[in-house]
């Protein structure tokens, strides 16, 4: 398999523009292999290249 640094992203980062936090509709940014809402700070896992934007699965930083 050829080395390709773009493969470090688990999915196409360009779709971030079309995604929003399901909890507050804030913008999302990539943080490693997950998405983090810039507004409320919740984190969402990316499973098999698909962002799991489910409020119930969010990692609430205020725990
Ligand atoms: Zn949010």
C-alpha cells in the first residue's frame, strides 16, 4: 500500500462544511480521528469513515 498522508484523515474533510453538531448546530472540526464541536465542545467518533453525529453518543467535556 503506498504511503499517502491524506489517508490519515478517516474521511473527506471537505464534508465538514456540510456537517453540524446535532446538539447545538455548531461547526465541527477534526480532532484526530473524531469530530469536535467548536461551539459546545462535544466530541463525536468517526466509525468506519462515517461521522457518528448522534447527540446520545457525544462525549460531553463537562462530565
Ligand atoms: Zn455543539
